C-alpha cells in the first residue's frame, strides 16, 4: 500500500494507478486521471484519453476524494480551476462554471440529474468536471460546463469489502461501506452505503443523510454486459443562508455568530429513488453499443427565513427577515442509446458515434411566501440577538410585538410541468494521421414544455428546436503533447433550469445560447505528471423583447474570457500534486450596451494546490492551499465577498495493509472567511479550524 494512491474502499478492479500507459480499449477500463471516462458508464461518448480531448476538464478519483477528506461537491470545486461555488440558498449544490451559475448541470453516469439537492460522494469512482458549454455531449444546459459523477459498479470474479468511519471536531459522524460479492463467473453484486449525522460550526445546524446503492453486473454473453443499479437517498439538514453585508458592502464580521433564520423551521428534506440500467454490446471488433434507462423519483421540500434588508448606519441592531417554503415532486425518465464504430478509410481512422436520447419529465412545484400577522406581508423586522427571537414561526419583532408567520397564506407559485425532449446526435473523431485529429459533431434537440400555472390559472406551451455544433482540432507533435482548438455551443430554454414558468414574454422568446471558443495545450510527463493550459471565451446571446417595439427582439451578447492552468500527478515516488490556477474576466451587457459592471461571483484569480508527501512506507502528510480573489455578491456590484486564503492539511498512518488512520484539517490557520453567497445579505460564514479523524479499512 502506498500513501500517494491511498487505501480506498475497493480494489479498483486490480488496476495499478501508477501504470497509466496501459492501452485503453472499448471493453472495460478504469480511469485514474488519464482517461476521461471510466468503466463505459457514459453512453453518450466514446472513451478518449484526456490528452486527445479538445476541451479543458478535471478528473477527481475516489482515491483523491478519500485522500483529501472531501465530503461534498463543494469541497471538490474548491480545488478545481475555472469553477467556484455559489451558496445555493443552503439546500443545494450550486456551481459557477467560468462565471455562469448553475444548479442543474449535474449528471450521474452521463444521465441528467437536475433536481436541486446536495449530492453525496460515497458511491463514486470519480467526478468529471468539463468546462465550457457543449450541448453535443449533454444536451440543453451545460451553459458554462457540467459535472458528471461516475458510480461504482459490480466487479465479476472478485470479493472485497471496505469501510470508512469518521468524526470531526464539530461532532459530525459518518460511516461508509463498500462490499462486492461475485455470485458466479458471470455475475456480481456490489453494495455501497452511507450514514451521516450532520453538524458544523453554526448554531442550530444539524441533519442526517442516508444513502444505499446496491448494484449488479451480469455478463449475459462474452460480448454483452448488463449493469443494474438502485439508489435510495434520504437527506435532511438545517438551512443557513449566512449573514448580511454592511454599509461598506462587505459581510459584517461582528455578526459572524448570528444565524438569521428560524431555529426550527429553517430546514430541507429530500427523498429520492433512482433506478439505472446499462446494456453494453459488442457487435463486432469495430462496432459497439451502449443503451441506458434511467428513472428518478424526487420529493424535495425546503423552507427558510433569511436576512433580506439590513441598514448598518441607521439601525445596526435590527434586521428584516423574508422567507418561503418550496416543494418539488419530480419524475425523470431518460432513455438513451448510441452506437460506436471504427472505420478505416485509406489510412484515415474514423471513430463514429451515433445516438439518440428521449427524456420525459413531470415536475410539480409550489412556493408559499412568509406572511407575518403584524405586517400582513412577507417581511418582518427583528432585533439582532443570538438567537433571533423567532422559533417555530412565532416570535417578537423589533417593536416588542408578538408576531407569527403562516406558510399557507401567501401563494407565490404553483406550477405543473410536463417536458418531452427528443435528441439525436452524431460525432466523428477523425484520426487524419498519427499527429492530427479532427472532431466534428452535431446534435438536434426538440424541447417541448407545457406549464399549468394554478395561480392564474392558465396553461402555456413552448417548443424549442435547436442545433448544436461541435468542432475540435488536436495536433500532437509527439505522443505526450497535444495542442487543441475547439468551438462548441449549448442552449437554455426560457423555462430556465428548473422549469418554473414560461409566463408573460418568456413564452415568446427563443432560448439563451452559449458558445465556447477555446485553445490549449496538454502535456503528459514520463513520471505520471500531466499539465493543461487553456485560454477561452464564453459568449452568451440572450434575445429580449425590444423596449421600443415589442414585436421585435434585441439580442444581447455578453462575454467571459479567461485562461486556466492545471498540473496533476506524481512529481516523484514521494510527491503527488494537484494544482490549478484560473484568471476570469467579464462585463455585464444590457440593451444600452456594456455597463462597466462585473458579473457577480466572478473572482479574477483563483489558485488551489494540494500536495501529498510520502515520508515513509507507513506515514504521509498532505498540505493544501486555496486562494480566491474578491468577487461581487450582486449584479449591482455594491456588495463584495472579500478575498481569502485557506490552508488545509492531512496526516496518514497505515496501521496495517488493511487499515489506515487519517486526520484531515480544514482551515489550519483558523481564518475568518466568506467562501460564497446567494444575494446581498446572505454571505456564507466559512468554517473555522476543524479536524476530521477517519478510519479507512478493507475486509
């Protein structure tokens, strides 16, 4: 066992992560950061070495997740160039891909996973983060990039088990298990599970998360494999939306200990049932097929109070709260299939992929605003105390009057949505010669949405038909070096990421479109170290009804430009490093033209570095630094998240070949920082010094 590639919860199919020169075929393989896709789980694409992909991307394996003690998608984002976290109102993953905020560009095994929730990491082989819009591979959305989770699958011919048990200095407990049993020579069952008892540094914060994911693999014939998976998730947690900004536009440090919410009613609950089936068939040595079925049933509720107004100069001891309760019931069914063929025409090799996807979604969502009996509105003002005088919706306002809230008196929204999507795509990876590849692709999407608005009541329909091209060029002057250029495009219907409505003028408007122009270089060094550098321009085009003539449209274009650097791998036998840097720039554009305002949540510079050093055969240390420039909280550029630098560390000791003791420390220097926000008076308070002790073992 080495500490550079840490003890993990499985045997990784017997693949040696230090040997990244193995020939990758279309049969079965596992990625350790040199191949984009693992285990053929992604039906929409061909398995391609990262050096041949004309796009900037990052892969975080299960090894690295365990090594750095990651427990959330946000932890992974912090150490990935070109992306940063948004608060997500305290109840969901929210990622800013190259300056474009998203709560829906998430995928699991290549299938859309667009419900708003915190995604667990317990059952993953790796996480793939692709930057830049690209509808050819993933369809609508992906406006700045996508995040794909690759799950663990059954391993035929192997019996193994692993576990992880942890506790941190806040009192949070977690247990994970991963066990695989080979039934016979042609089938295996694997079960991953998690239980977490949540806690952190903020008052009232608690919760639990339960997940279980049994999977089965069947070798139906030497050329046919079937994977079946069921996942159950039950997640509850307290919602904390941070603290307000003051007269200087920055979070008020004096209020860092205050939770601006209801100690009982600020909560979210999720129950989800996910079924996946993947059939892989080799028709011949040169033709293979992937066919997928996915169904997801999600029941989500969140309710919260949060600071909406704060005037530090005039009423520094008072805050105005607002809030709402929101529920979502969504059922997604996705059918997809693709054929992958290799054709040699006079020495020019074509890897052709042809596929289609059908999506059926029904989604019911409603929202009720807070309604205080003292103001007969959704807002009420309270004296700032720790805690605020509001519990279970009942309290005393800043004037000393008893007040009570109702979550049933003021309906904000109630919509019933049905969506039908049909997509067809074709892509040709053309190996012109050993040094030059061309990638050409086109996707056609037909997106039909029907929204019944119960509040109006009215029904509206919208049909969007879009074509999304992709062009990539890869020049390889030598086997371990590639220069690439690419152009790709994506679109987002006016119903938005969560299909809230298409009311009013939104019913008339074409989708927003996003394009990505990118060039870069990738180098694989002999000792297992890789480097990527890229420069890019993301352009958004947004049709808007013209002010002076409603029958015409203004098309508003805005751009975000930048560059990224990434270094990852083994420097030598004792030193593993993953490092990233990104530089981002952009300007808001309105009908009147450029505004001179910077887009919100767009730090100019972001740096992350993680090092693992093997001191001896049984002992190792880790050291990481993340730095983020200041950024604006709001589009008006009147509220700012200060820049910060956070230092993380780790210690590893292998008690035996089957047991590791690991200590991960977050925020080693105990810096007060504000990592993200949602709006002007909702800045997240970063966790102080926190140590997490874990036992990671095999049985």
